[in-house]
C-alpha cells in the first residue's frame, strides 16, 4: 500500500478545520467546489491513485492544521508508519509532479533493501511573484549518481515532495526519541528546528533541513535526477538538476546503458 499526505494550512485557516476537511476530500474525489482554490497536492494524490490502483487502495491524509509545520510533518510521518504502508509520499499543498516522476520515486523506494528517502527537487520561491533558478536540495559534496544515474546522495533538502520506504519509516520510529502531540499522541521527535554551532556562529535550520540532520545516520537520503516537478507554477526538469550538480562525465558514466 502507498500512503500519501499533504498539509493545507491556508484552507484550514479560511474555512475552519472541519469544513476544510470536507472540501478537500471532495476535491480529491473529483468534485467541483466553487470559490475554493484547488491545491496542486490534490493533483498529486489523484495521480498516485491512478498509478497504484485507485483512491480506495491508497491511504490519504490531508491536514488543514499546519500552523506548526514541523509538528504537522511529524504527525504525518507517525500516521504513515502506523498505516503499514510500503511507501509514504509527502507533498506540500503547492507542489505536484508528472506521473512518471511519482512512479519512479515510489518504485525506487519500494525496491530498495535499505532505509531510503528520496527528495524530488523543486524550484525555490523568490520574493514577489518571481521564482529563482535554484532548487531546494544540497547534495553530498563530490557525490556521484547511483541507480543508473537516477539518484544523487543528499546532504539536506526541502520537503516539498518526498518519498520514504518502510525501512526508513521503521528506522525513524525505532531510533528517534518520541514526544507528545497536543492531544497526547506519541510521534517521533523529527522536524523540530535545530541550531548548529560552527566556526562562523550559529546556524538555524528549518524543519526540513533539521530532519536530514536528525536521520542522516540511520537512513540513506537521495535527490531524484529524472522527472519534472511543479512548485507553485515553477516547473523544472530534474535533468537540469543533474547537470547543475553532477559533472557531465560522471553523469554519462552513471547513466543506464
């Protein structure tokens, strides 16, 4: 089974938690709801359903209460582990990807015999309505692609579109300490912002970069190098990410024959 989740804070803020859940579920089922913006994550959920059976055969979590983003992500991870899913796909509300991209992410997670996390790079937001050419991943320095050039070892990355296999979910559940949510539910202590001290002073990490600092010793993390993602309308070819970080000679030698 595949589990897919998203956080739609804006809808929860505008409509309230109960009504926003009803509206978002209706959108997932393909119903038209007038006057309500359609998150790109709804397209992602529907694509996952089309790829792996139908919507009744995947586990879906849509959380409209994302005012504390780190806690919302930790809740979703705990839910994915408890669902028994073979792969968890986490998608921000303003992110989607091509069906082939989603299929590759899930396949490479499902087939791996290691705890694996795969980040599909997305364009970073810039000030105003413009988008930067940079992306939300920082690969391991001097790392070479693996899996026939499809994956690049990752140091840190954003959590806009991420897939994680059962081995990784279990490793995080077993190794990370737990904390209590507002309702008393236990969840792994991940995505809590960390401050790292270095020679140049303190570095404040967001919840996404903190996650990779917290799990790096226990799971293998990668950036996907083939496919297409859409972040708030900024579409990027992940092959361009490969050319950005990987020398052409190394990329060619790692490609599938």
